[in-house]
C-alpha cells in the first residue's frame, strides 16, 4: 500500500509544469493553453519525404555558426530575436524529462540535450522554455508552431516523417515489457487476453493492437499512469521503451523488465518540416555532443546508475 500511495502521489505532483527560466511557475494546463507567438523569418521549402531509412536526417552545415551569431533570415535567427527556444517535453518520464517536486523544474537527459541547443543559439543554456506535452500532443505541437522542437522520446518512423522532420538519432531505445516481480510473464506471447498498458498516440500501443498474441491494449494519457495502473492491478504489464521502463523500475523496485526487445525505438528531435535549416543546425549540435564527450557526460549524469554508458548513436544522413 505504501508504494502505491507514493506512485499515486507522484502522478498527482507531476500534473504541474516546470520551466528552466526564473519566471513564475506555470501549471501544465496553462503552459499548453498559452499559444506561442509565430516567429517571423524565412523558412526553407518543405522537403520531399523519402523514407528508405527513417533515421536518416539532413547533414549538418559545413561550418556551424558561432553562438549568438545566427545566419540572417534563418529560423535560428528568429528564435534568437524572440529570446527563448520553445521546446516540447515530457514531465513524467523519470530521468529523461520529469518534474522534480523539490525544485519545481523539469529535468533529465533530454532536457540537458535541449539546453545544449539553446547554448548553441544564444551562448546561454538557460534560454529555453519547456512546454509539457502528452504523447498525443507532440507532433501536432510541432506542426502548429506551438513549439520550435520536441525532445520527448519520439520514435522515428516513416509515418511520422510525413508529419515532421527529425534530427539524427540521439538515443537508441527498444520496446520491452515491465511486470511485477512476482509475474511469470516472459514475453508478449504470455499476455493473450490480458491488459497491457501504453500511452495513447504511441507506436507501442499500435503494436499491442496488431500483436498476434492478442493482448488487450490499455491506453493512458500520461506514462506515469501506466505505473499506477500496474500497481493497482488494473493491468498485467506495461509495454514501452526500455529507457522509460528503467525509470519505472527505479521508482518501484517491485517491478522487473522481461523479454528481449520487441522493436527498436530510435529517438529523434521533432522539428517542423518547413525548417530544414534548423534540422541541420540541431544535427550540428548533436554531432558536437558526440565528438566532444558531452553526450556521454549527460548520459552518465542521468542514466549511469541504471545502465553502462554506451557509444552515442551514430548519425545517418540522407544528403
């Protein structure tokens, strides 16, 4: 009962929203309801979608601009004039993007990567406003211009590339299962006719629906809702990316990951397809993080206690 109460309390606490700025705290609902002003500035023509490899992105510029000196007329220059990078993130994925109750700020692996993008634009990593999104809000928020970029465990697929552009891969995750430590489940085949939790709008819940094992998909709006449902006994398993499930296991040691990866889930930062110069710029930032050791340092800071630090994902470019 104690661990259930803690998880339920966590889910309630995480209903708030944090920001990296020193402005007054905003709630998640007010952050989502407040439209972001349209940024003036030229946009690159929307590129044709080719998808032989959904992880292939646009090559970084031959020479990256210096911090604070963005190319005239570029989307980065428009962001600099505004004074803030506006980023869509999650607020309840432990260690990746989560609201720390003690500080009221959203922190994690993905947040630190976004801070490096802000550093490259402004010379100041704190110039980023974080907008808490649900899974189903991620791509529409990019398409509408409500945010400049999303870093929120977005798996790169050909279907999604028809809606948004992606950076190069910044994290290699994989779909797996989380169950109670007393469970005898070893794979999705053992869950026929049993409830498996996943977030609405995710690639995971679609795979559960299509699985020949015929588990019953149990959709929720927020990832933490799955952990609460598992603890309450309303579902038999959670299926999500192993990066997310490792955080759940850290929060509740009475759970375990089982089975091999069901599917690879490479993460990319989502950007509007009309801003190809911004995609190239972000890829230049990620390339620097891979080369100078910053990616490893950020990974070690947030995930070092859960997994050994891997080699940064190799970038693939389409041109």
